[in-house]
């Protein structure tokens, strides 16, 4: 996950938070590095040190979303009762929990950005493939498990 500097958010975290706020307000196509720097309270040079291009920033935002879903799934795993189709239940619960509020708006903005640069979704494709492989290996009824996981790699 992202580092914190002595209990405070790192510049990288501030930038990603600011970019997520902006993407939820405007679409990612209109997102500018200048606007992100202003929102984060940093100089443009400070932003460029962390993210030299808009694509690098967008890629980091996608990776952050992937990491959030993964962390949520593992948190749910720690509380889950063992049983049938555990992976399918965890995936569905994690996605439903994160598919609300700010995360929903950021995800929608990131999907719009991927129309211009489909490579932005490469980390998502990798997670989907790994998840489908795990579902296939652990589900009693793969078709039923996939009903709750309608994505394809």
C-alpha cells in the first residue's frame, strides 16, 4: 500500500486523493496535472516528481483501485465463515461494498479514461484472470459463481 510519512499522507497519496476527487467531479479526459497539483496543494514539479505523465497518474489510480478491492477481499476473508464457494462470496461482497460512493464515481471516471488508453486496464485484466482461475479451482458450481462475477479477462 501507499506509504505514510510520520502519520501524515505522503505526497503520492495526496496526489492520488486529489486526482480521485477531480475524476469524480469531472471526467478523466478533462483531468489536468495542473488541476491535480492545485487540489493536492503541491507544486506541479512535486506532482511530476511522483507522476511524470498523466498516463502514469491514471495507471497509479487504477492500481490503487485494484489494491483497494484486494484489501477489502482479504479483510472480508478474515471474518468469513469457511464454506462452499468462499472465493465467489468474497469477490462479490468486496465488489458490492466498494461499488458505492466515491469509489463508484472514480471507477466510472477511470473506465472513461481507458477508452482513450486501453492499457490502463491491464492491472484490472490481470486481477480478473487470477480471480477467474481461483473461482474455477475452488467453486462447486462455476456457472453459479460467475453469476456474481460477470467480468471477463
